[in-house]
């Protein structure tokens, strides 16, 4: 325990370090900059930069970098050395306030959705002092936001910061209107649970699909799958334990409160749940976590697969996002409080979430849409592509009673008055039973279960923040002119529930009946990423982003363009990889097998025409027709990839990939997997599912 407290945050320029290293007035100026946005003078920045540099050098750093999250979804760094030459051939270690505040990485290598082409090629990174600087591999990393010359966001952090501001502003308005004047700050809190697979590095390196695409494009199902969980853990445990111990330690040094666990359903699958933090910090930490997972796995002869669906037929990986709102006075705004006034406050915030989720189902769906997550959503392991909310029976009863104008509601063994008595304590076990809901209330927070394991948490987080901010704004605007805020707030809660209750569903989201029921209710069912993306620029959404100062229409259009572009690139890489594996590995391997079988037939015949060789002949025939089929269909997919190049608009190309390439790949896979099951093991040119998952 002692060791952990020493380790924890030891590589972070955190509050404690700043208090110690910064002059008092500098520390105060920085705090006021973070809390209230008071501008920071260049002199103050100089003092901070100098203290940061000294601390970093003490901890072995030689370089610094602006660490940012471009639209590629991974983090980017451009390392600079602290070293500056002096006259006479010496060196000094330098780091200026200017270098701390602003950087200018080569922006042309990052996706911009056309923004840079129309404005300026330059991009800037701007220091985000609300997330602490840290040292990673001898480099001082300074979290930054990345934008264009004209100020357009080119990254995933900027909209998150903007959305946190938006929701804070509206939340504080609501709190004030309800007479809560003590809270001065409201932050969104986030606890992302990260799922991942660990497999042997040696086997990984024998599969092009894993190397290029992070998932298997082919592979027949092993005779046994998740049933073998126990057996599997017995064999691999020591290696995985070492990995987890090192991962925890490295993350603790970076100030990430990680707690790794073996607790997932699929073989070789694990989960890491950190302790929640402010959304911005949690998003940075999640990026660091994913990076560390990959690096550390590598050191242990393992590979960490973060892909949403590395193995067909086996549960995929998601990233559950636990989301709530907290005040600087330590109050969780989604906790059904202890006194009646809090109930109204809680119910009002809850209503804002209900309204937001119903009105902006499309945006929530877009925030988790990707070609890789398409494999998960709608399978019987992850929520469907339909957005709905789970509130639990207790809470639903309360809202039902309010909507019906009742003055009290029977609650378990007691009667509860509406708005005047205390809400029941929502124990986790009464609210968390439904694991099939995409957006579930779990007693004191919401858990958004649709995000995929590779997704940056920023996108789903800023979407939730933005849509809820907008609902709160509408409430605050209405209550502003009210003479009886409590009564009018209760009225609002009632109206919202009556209008938006179609979004609430406490049943089994995996069932067929729900799909039908949801359609009846008029809920959206955007089954795939390419069906979801176009809604990004719907007028109501452009208006929302503008109203909440998250994005200009140009920024939204650019983001949509990037999503389509990414979709095309990814499917193209997958298709090319599949063709390569089929043409260069599978077809030659099966041909070799057919040749050997034919040799056997000939040898038998040479001895005597009477020796039976039905088995060989049947196999040769089946293998040959499957190979022909594979060959012809591979050529068709190849043709498809040529044709798509003639399509001009990226959204049309994405649609073409979705409608033509994806089904063609599915067909190819079915044939290849069938071939795998009838080909003798020693001929099959790559490790099978059985060996990947169980050895
Ligand atoms: P489960 O596995 O049942 O979903 P866990 O306790 O493993 O639950 O994970 C819950 C996650 O939710 C953790 O990351 C935790 O830090 C986070 N969490 C808890 N309270 C909040 C909150 N108020 N806001 C955001 N995240 C929270
Ligand atoms: Mg969970």
C-alpha cells in the first residue's frame, strides 16, 4: 500500500507538485485561469514552464511534447529537446512560456475534413491546463487541444472542453433557480470501463489480418468457445498477471487510478475500470491507458487487441462510459438526494437527460458509429443500434405517478409523497439488473454501453454533454420567468416525461420484440455507421451545435467528412488484406493439399485399381470447388475495389463499400471458413481460432 501511494502520480505535474514548485501568486493565477478562465500572462506562463522543466529534468526527462488527440483517434506527439546551444559550444536546458502555451505541429498529416484546404495549412496546439502534464518515456507531455489557423477544432479534445463549459453554464443556472447558490462549478464526471483481448504475440505475427486490421477477417469457429473460459485462465494466468501488475503500476505513475480485472465472458478478454474523473482528464487517461496496454503487452510476449470485434462468434469489446455531473461542493447531481428539494433538482436533471436522449438519438448513435463497432451493435452481446434508456422500475413508478398527477406513489413497503418526501435510495442492485440497455441509470449515474473499445471517449462524452446542456438551457429559460420555481419545475418534469417517455425501456433490449416495439414508438434504428453519419449535418443538429458553441456548421461538415473517409479507408484495407490472404496464402495452401491428395490417389491406383479412394476423391472435389468459388468471388471483390475509385463523393463511396464490399467480404469469409474446416491442419497457412484463443 505504501508503495502505491509513493508511486501514484509520481510522473505527474499535479496539484501537489505545483503547490510545492510554483511561487504562490503564480499558483493562484494558474488556478484562477483554470477555474474562471482569467487570462494567463506570458510572464506567468514562463514561470510555470520553468518550474515544469526543472521538475521534468529531475525525473529524467530530456524532451517535451505537445500531446494531442487528432481526428485519427489516437494521440499524436512531436518531440522537442529541452537542449539549446549556448555561445562557446555549451548547452542549456530551455523551456519557455511560449513553448508551453502554443505549438505548431505539421498539421498536414492529420485529417481535417477539408478545413485546412479552405483556410490555412497551419495547425496549432494549445495548452489545456485543466489536464496535468506528465512524463512518459523521458518526455514531458503537455496535454493540448489542436485547432486550425482559423480556430476550427481539428481534434477530439476541443469539443469536449467546449461541451463541458456549455453544460456547466446551464447546470449552474438551474441550480441557482432552485436556490442552490453554493455550487460555483459543475463538471461532468466520467468512468470509462475498457474491455480488451490479450493474445500471444508469436501467433499474432502469423496473421496478416490481425497485423493490418486488428481483427481476424477469416477463421472458422473452434469446437468450443466461451465455455472454456476456466480452462483458458488456468493456462495463461501467470503471463497475464505479470502484464496486469505492470500495467497497474505504470498507470498509477501517470495518475490513472486503474484497477485491472479478469472478468469478461470471452476467452482471452479482460476489463480495466478506472476510478472516475472529470471528463477531460478521464478522456486523456483513457488514451494513455490504451497506449500503455499495447506497449506493456508487447513486453510480455502478448498483443493487446482493442478492436471491437477481433473474433467472429465471440463477444466483442466495448467501452462502457459512466457519466454524471458533480458540483465543486461534492454533490453528484444525478444522485436522488436526501431532502425534498433535492428530489426536484434530481428529477429536473434526470428529465433533461430523458429529453436530450430522445431528441438526439441520432447524435448518440453517431458518437459510437464506426465500421468496427458495426460488428458489435445489434449482435446478441452489445446493445442494439436503437437508442433507449433504462431507468429501473422504482424511478419509472415515480415518474409515472407525477405524469398522472398523483400526489403519492406506493414505493416498495411505504407510500412516498411526490416532491415532498424523500426519494427511495436507489440501490445499485435495483437499478443495474438490466445489462442490455444502451443507456442505463445505475443509481447515481448513467452508463452508456454502446461505445466501442477503440473509440475515444471524447466523442460520446461531448455528445451527451451537449444534448443535456441544451435541454437544461430550455428548462432554465422557462423557469427564469417563473414565480413559483418548485411548482413550475414539477410541471416541467411532468411535461417532459409525458412527451419523451417513449425513449424509456426497461425490458430486454436484445429481443426481437423490442425492435418491433421500438419501431412502433417511432424510435430510430440506424443499423450501420453509414446510415448514421448523414444525420450529423441534419439542420436540428447543426443548430444545436451552434447554439451550444460546440461546432460551427463548417466544423460539423468536416467531422462528417472524416467519418466517411475513415469508413472507406478501413473497409478498403480490410478488403485488400483479405484478398492478399486468400490469393497468396489460402489458395496456394489448399492447392498443395489437393496435390498431395491426388498423389495419394495415384499411388493407390498404381498398387491396385481396387483400393478405395472415395475419401480423397470427395475431398479433392469439395476443396477444388470451394477454391474455384473463392477465386471467382475474390476477383469480384477486387473489381469492386477498382470501381469504388471512380466514385467522387466520399459519402457515396462509403455507401458503395457498405453495400458491395462488406457483403462480398462476408461471402468470401464463409467459403474460406468452410475450407478451413476440411483442410488438414498442417496445410492451413495461419493460426486458427482454437490456437489464438486457447493456447
Ligand atoms: P460495473 O462493472 O457494474 O459497471 P464498476 O464499479 O466496475 O461497475 O464500474 C463503474 C465505473 O463507473 C467505474 O469506472 C467508476 O469509477 C465509474 N463511476 C462511479 N461513479 C461515477 C460517477 N458519479 N460519474 C462517473 N463515473 C462514475
Ligand atoms: Mg459496466
